[in-house]
C-alpha cells in the first residue's frame, strides 16, 4: 500500500476538535492510503491550548493572532502546511447576537480576525502557499 501524509495547521484551533478530526481521518482506496498529521495551532485561550494538546498530542501556540507577524509564523512553522483549517470567531455573523450588539467594536474586531490571519498566512508562506485553506463558519 502506498501511503501519503498531509500536514494540517489550525489557526483559531480552540480546544482542538477540528484538529482531532483531521488526525483521525484516513482513507484507503485502490492500494493507496492518505492521512493527516497535525502541525499545531494558535489560540489565545490557555485552557483551550491545553485541551488541544490533550486531544491531538501536539502543542498549540497560546497567542493572539493579531500579535503575530508573518515572520514569527514562518519562523515557528518553517514548512507551510498542506491544509490550513480555520474556524475564526463569527459571533457577529450569527443570529446569536442582535444586529446592534454585532456592531459593537468587540465583535467587529473578531470579524476582522479571519482576514488578518489570511493576510499574515499569505505573507508568511508567500513562496510556497498552502494548497488548501478551509474556513469553517458555524451559524
């Protein structure tokens, strides 16, 4: 059997549920096999970072994405991942908040995080972009 591994990275990794799903994913078809290896993640919540490591066996950087430069991302993760899986905060886009509440600066700032990460990611791995970027948006 020919086996192929793909690396996944999870900014906004939270407690690691998405990363854990990738780590458990495997396909065997026509004499070929594919699986994912979790490279790590980023989250600002220390409790979530501990859970991420418990679920995946891989450390998650405890930091705010806004505080990381593309150079710091590239220094920490030199090789770009094959897949970037992100589930950025989207409270303001959900129906959980009123329209007035969603316009508060706190929630507007959260809505910019996906764009800010994407810009940093594109700069960090500009010479070798990740071939797959998945955005999860929970309604």
